[in-house]
């Protein structure tokens, strides 16, 4: 991968295509995994405020 392409993957103001991210991760020996879960499992329940 050209350095300019790698720079784009880490630029938070640019959208990277999923296949580009997958190729970059594969070059590092990693795999991208996507999972769909119900929102109530993802969002932590609010904790009560500590007593003063």
C-alpha cells in the first residue's frame, strides 16, 4: 500500500472504504469483524450518581 493511501486510512476526516480497511488489516495479520447486537446490550445502563 502506498504511504498516501495508508495516511487516508488514519485520517478521521476521510471515509475509508471497508475493503481498503480489510486489506490494510490483513497486511498486519488482522481481520475486521462486524457484529449486530440489540442496542440494550451495547449501551451501558446508567450508573447512579455517587452519594455525597
